């Protein structure tokens, strides 16, 4: 009965964690006002939760509503706490665990996409190879001269990771990533 | 100024005027504060009106705890007003205190003018940044036209749902600026904040069914019952009477069920009674009403009520399953949920297993007979427990409505164990944060709200020195608070832990140079008293209560008394250290290596 405890937080009586950690994607709908992002990420650092990816932008301009997408990792018990703690924040309208929703709909994961800008510099064979691989990944060249390319690549997190890994030996200079944008499949809104 | 703005009206006024108007419109009669450069326009408005009375403290921390005491004893929000920079940072301790004990506290801070924010101006600090994790919500108001709405929202957030502290940070130029004031009725309400008050009916039915099936039930109530209001305490008593179940309470919940009540087991937890903790450990159904499974309550989590099915009522969804997994979690206001629960219990005729309950009570009687609060009386030296018993008897003799506040430490636990609380809102203590220095200013706040009542701060000699300066405020405002110091010249609880954990090496827990508290009282212009022998105690306490002035009472108690019973760190409820077993050797070996890492 009492085998479930937080792995994090202020427990003085730390018991062994028996649940396995899972990666979940949360969508947090908030009033877009000063300090709201600080409240959300302050909660994660203050209570010792993980953030693997964070994406935020205003999505409904008239209502000043922003949507924050957070990829986090924790045991089911910690994930339940994260959701409950986020919902306590006054400007938070609602929190949806997209991973749970996806599971309910029979999918493994929600739809997730990232965009990355990847700068690669080099010459000769490396340069040709970089361009060929970029083509295979459907990456676009958005800037180039005779010494470098900047690729724009889109896809799942795993695709982006793979692309960056491949570019590493071919003269990778710099990477910038947007973080994950996510949505559940199907016609229903969140 | 526009003192007569009617409900629903919109009027033009300055930001500083709006602050006073919003206080009035939210029913505020008293505020606790300390002036400074960035709040001078608001203080100028305070000067020009009589509706809101300002209580000048001597340190901003004192204002915060006084407002907490005011709030806890009235059920209304406490309000504090402080300046920017150090004024705001000094408010941090009471804000966190109020957050952990769910006290409605509205803190208004001044800020440097908007044009100077971010320039490291004189007395500038990032108030909303600093107070973000220690408030339920906070606001920096940059436009005077937002000010009224924000202030009304601040009161709403502080007092509804799970109550808590809020900060409204107002730059000085916004206080001077003129804008439109909206009354609470017309001000826009925030959609994202909608606390859930009614519990799920099906869950409540399932809970009643579970309670009815119990053979060894226990009710464990907490501060949420007090916060929910007097109706919640009334319904709690009704539930206990209906079911015949035993009831225990956390430190924060004392008084919701009367200490003289038949089914009362005393407080539970680290320094709770043997019968309460044993009953918690052995129960088969537990209902937690407005408490949060704090670590001082649960002891070792994996041995907490190992055979019990558990029900938890809490207004804060994040409290459910945070520490202890429960079988039924009911999210809602205690009074509303209990109302449904009592109704459903009444409707289910013959609910409860009477025979099983009788044998459960027989078992509890055996634990009770263990007399876990026993101590050895002494003819020559005042035992601290004895002093509190005599104080309780004297307050009964005096027949006055009595409010008790405490500081933090051994005296706090003895007060909880030995002072009988019959009503909610009459016991003010820093439970979650454990703030030494809470009790004296809290007593000031209580006395301001209840000028004719007896308000006693049961204090320790160490804690009381942390906010002793507020005696000056008590004298100024004719608040006849009684500071009853159990003076053992030690930080008693620190010393007790050093004896338990650190081989009796009493590192820095002895106070070498305490002030003469009687002379100190006289220096502040209040009454100083001292008792050193048990036979002097009753007369001295009666004289203290009879005084119409603030009193500092230096009660010299046994220096080395320790607080028992006790659940040592890392131990379960059924592994208590009882007073008659607490030999030096038992104390030294009570906590094993694993427990030593835990506080």
C-alpha cells in the first residue's frame, strides 16, 4: 500500500523506488503574463522534477493564452504529482498529459515534432557527403557559402538526434533546436 | 479621497487611494506594517482615514506573523504592508510560514518606480522573483488601471481553495498615478483559478461504505478542518458522535474536536500520544480529514498504517497521493464533504460494526492506560509540563476566552500535549515551517483581533528572543499579551536531538548570556514576573492573567527535561520511545545509523 513514494522532493523518510521512470509529454495551457514561465520551471527545479524539453509560445492572441509543451521523465507517481502541482499554479488553465491521452487512443506516443538548425563547415568529400545525407533526411539548406551549410531539419526527436550524430564527423559547428511541439492524433481538441 | 465609493461603482483615484479602498471593500479592519520610502504614498492615505487601523510593528517579520495570528484566530485574511527591498525580504519567513500552514495572508509591498526597476536602485529587490516560491501567487502591478482588479484577485486567491499567502508588489509611481478604481463586484475574475469545493458524491458514498465496514477505524484530522471554518468542526464532531470512531489530530488541527471529548486520543505524530500512534499503526480503515501526511506525522513511510485502507479528504488535489498512497481521495472543502458524508451515513441505517468497535476501544483503553504523557513531578523545580498544566487550570479559573500561540521547540510540543483545546481557531503555532519567533508577534495579531481575550504565547527562552522587539509594538497598541517563557536556558529541542544523535555533545545549544527577562519587560514598559518554585506558580500565573498590561513571565523550569513520548527518526508509529523507558542509554541508542541521516 505504501510502497509508492516520491523519488524527489522533501522526503525525510526515503524509501526505495519500485516504479520505473517513464517519459511523458505534457501540454500546459496558461495565461500569457509576465512570470508565468518562471512559475512553471521554478516548480520543476524547486521540487526536483526533470525537464527534457520545453517549448512555449502564445497560441491564442486575443485571449493571451500560451501553450507550454514539456517533456519530462519520472515514475507514474511523480508524473501524477507534476500534473497536480502544475494545476495549482494560478495562471494555469489546464494540464494534459499527452502521452496518457495517446495511450488511451491506442497510440504509443502523441505526435511530436522538432525543428533544428544545424551548421556544418568543411570542404571536399565531407561537404558532398553532408549534402547527400541532408537530402536523405529531407533537410533544407537555408544558408550556405563555399565553406559551410546551415540545414533546417524537422522531425521526431529521434530523427533530429540521428541527423546531428551523422553530421558530427562531417564538420558539425553548431546546433539550435526548438524543443518538442506535440499534439494528440485525431479530430478532437485538447 | 474617495472614501465613499459605492459597490459596483467605477471612480478615478490614485493608486495609493485604491489600496485603501480595496482593503475596505474586502472587509479589512486591521493591517500590520512598517513604513519605508517605497510605500510612503500608501502611508499618507492611511494617515487620512480611520476605517483601516494600522498596527506598527518593529520588524517586518513581526508584521507577517501578527497577520498570520490575526488570520488564524478570526478566519479572515491577515494583511501586511511593507516597503521595498529589505521590507520585502524580511517578509519572506512569514510568507513561507503561511504557505506551509495554509494561512490566508495578503502582503502588499512597495517597489521602486517602474522606470528604475532593473537598475539596482536603492532598496530595490526582485520581490516577485524572491517571493514566487513562497506564495500561492504574486503580482507586480505596472499599470494603475490594473491595481484594483489585482488587489481583489489577491484577496480571492489568498482566502479561497487551499488558503495561502499572496504578494502584491506596487511600484511607487503606480501609487502616485491616477486611474479607474473598480469595486470587487465589477472587477474581472480570472478564469484559470477555480478551486473545487464539492467532493465527488460517488467517492463519498464509497468512503462511507468503507468506514461502515471498518473493524478498527480511526479519524485523523488536520488544519484543513480549521481552515474550512466553524461549520467543518461542527460536522467533524457530528461525524465522531455518529460513528463512535476514535479521533486524533495533527498539531495544526487541535481544537476542531474538543480535548475533553470522549473519543479524543490526543495528538498523533512524533510527539503524539501512545494511544493515538498505536491506533494509527493498527487501524484497518483510516480517514484523513484535511491533513497532509506530513513527515512529522507519518514517521517511517513504509511502516505507516501498514494494514489500513485509507481515505483522504483535501481541497488541494496535489495533496492526494503525494506522500501516502490512498484508496479513496476526495477533493473538496472539508465542510462540504463532511456534510455529504454525515448525510449519507445517516441514510445508511445500522452502519458500522458495533461489536468490532467495542473491542477496538477496549484495545485503545489498554494503550491509554500506558499514560504516555506521564512525567516525574518535582517539589523543588518546576517541570515544564506542570507549568503548562497550571497555566491551563488558571485560564479555566479566569473564565476568559483563551488563545494560545507558541514558538517552536520543546515548549511547543508540551503546549500541544498538555493544554486542552476545546474550540478551533484558538491555537496558533508554526507547524510546517517551524519558525522560532512566530509566537510573540502572532499573539499580538490575535490580541488586536480579540482585545478582551486572554492571549498567551507559550514560549521558549531561545525562540522568544528572535522577535522580542514586538513587545514594544504590544505596549504601543495596548495589546496585553502574556509571554509565558518556559526558561531552561537551552534550545531544548536542539539539545534533545544532540543527546539522541550526537553523543550528548551539546554544541551551541546552551544560551550563556540570557537577558534578565523581568528587567527586559520593564525596559519595554510592560510587566515582568518570575517563578522559580512549583509552589509559587499558581499565584504568579493568576497575577499574570489579572494584569491588564503585556507581561513577560520568566518561568524557570527543569533545565534538562526532554519531550516524550517520541517516535525516533526512521521508526514506525509502534516503536515509540516512552518517558519511563527513556533512560540515558535508551536515548543514546534510540536512532540507528540509518535514522541519523533523517532529521
